[in-house]
């Protein structure tokens, strides 16, 4: 990555209102069949253009072709029955009706490679693609086959590795694995979470990233955050392990959070994708607020390894708010970049 402080979003952007109901997760599609396929790609093109116009350096698909960052990948796998639903506790935080694993999971063909090729054709800038991590995937299902969270996670890690290699072949420059579950299940994180993450990215030549946050700006997540006290130290468990891993970039939440910024020191030597935009608020950050969030991290990460970003995905936000927040991210990074060159 050539520019100092290269900017990007973490994952999702709001979808156009003609594609799905706005400001809502798991929102049903408004189109069907060929119209839906065309509409998804049109939305992906719009999302890429909005990122470019906002001045972002790394372009993503904004997850426009997916209903949800986890379930859309699982929908294309064998062994999971979406008609057989069970209620489970997701991230030990809220109950949801989820599909059931009924047999051996497998992937017949790439889920996202065609969409990634479409994104690659839209821009000469670096592109990033996000995949759900093994631990987060198993936490979004009811398992009636393997009867072992660890065994199912290893199966998913192998399928994710196959998908990641197809994405790399499609021209993706950064493959990001989303593992918000790493902030909840600490014993599993240490026992097999990092190992399955490593399996998911094994053999890749492109850059790899892992995103760990405190979740979308939805009520279940904001209520949970309110119980975490004056300091959020969950990263203290994952960062030392990730610092020793093969992952190139670690993405974390920072702005308007209670994460002690000095925890970033635990990642010394890694690239850090720092969340400088609050996705749980409609208030658009000022240029100086963004710059200050980034500036506070500099004692703990070298400037050439700092990647300004959002705290998490912005799917539940108003589309205009999300656009303004991307502009603010770019402007804040520009300000700090100028100050560092003086």
C-alpha cells in the first residue's frame, strides 16, 4: 500500500432503498431472480463509486450482494438446512432464529468470486473482501450434526480457505476475516480460535486481515457495551496471540469506545486498521475528531502501519450519514498525514 494512512471501511454500507429495506440488518430483498442479481451488482458499483468519491484508498463491495455478513456465505454451503430453524444465543448477547447444520458441510463452488471479479473490474485501486470467521460462523448456527463447536469450526476454516483462494485469484488484494466472536469466547479463542483463523488464510499470497469489534450499532450490542465498565479490555486476550500469528492486519474498534488505546502496543509489528468512525451514532465526526483518534494511536503503532477505518460495518445507518462519515474519515486522515509531513 503506497500512501501513508491508507483509508477504508471495515465492511458493509447501507443498501439502496430500491434493493432492500434501509437501516435494517437481515432486510429482505425487494427484487427477485434476474432483477435481483442485476440490482445487487448495480448496488455494488454504486458502493464502489461512493467510496472513491469519498477519497478512500482501499475499495470494498460494501457487502451489497449479501443479505448478512455471515449467513450469505453459509446459504451457499451443503449440509445446512435454512428451513429447519432453532433459537440460539448469538455472541452470548441476544436470541435469534438460525438455520441448522444437518450434515457434513461442503462448498461446491465459489460463493463470491464472480462478485469480486466484478468489483475488480470497477477500479484500479486495491480492493478488500470480507469473509465471516469460523468461530463467528458456528455462533450463528444450530449444530445437529458435528455436536462440537471446534470440529465444525475446523470444517468451516477449510471451506473459507478454498473461498479465499478463489477471491485471491479474482484479484482481491486484502482478504479480511470477521471474527467478532473473538471478543466473547476467550477460552475457545486460545484453544482453537487462532488456529482455525490461520487455517482459513493458509497459503494466501495477498494481504490478510482479521476484524474484531464490539458489533454493529444495534440495540443488543449497545446494551452489551453498557455493561462492560469503564475500560473494555477484551482485546487484551486476542492481541498477543494475533501478534504471533501470520495475519498481516488487525482491525479494531476505537473511536467513542472505552478500549484503552495502549492495548495496540500488544500488536507491535502488525499493521493496525483503526476504527476512527463510530458506527453506532448518526453524528458525523469532525475532521479533528478523526485525526485525534488516529493521533492517539501513534505511540503504539508506526504511522506506516496505521490504516484508518470505521469501527465496524455501517449497514444499519442512513445512507447519507454513511457517505458523510466516509468523507470525514478521509479528511481526518488527510489532516494527520499533512501534520506528520511538516
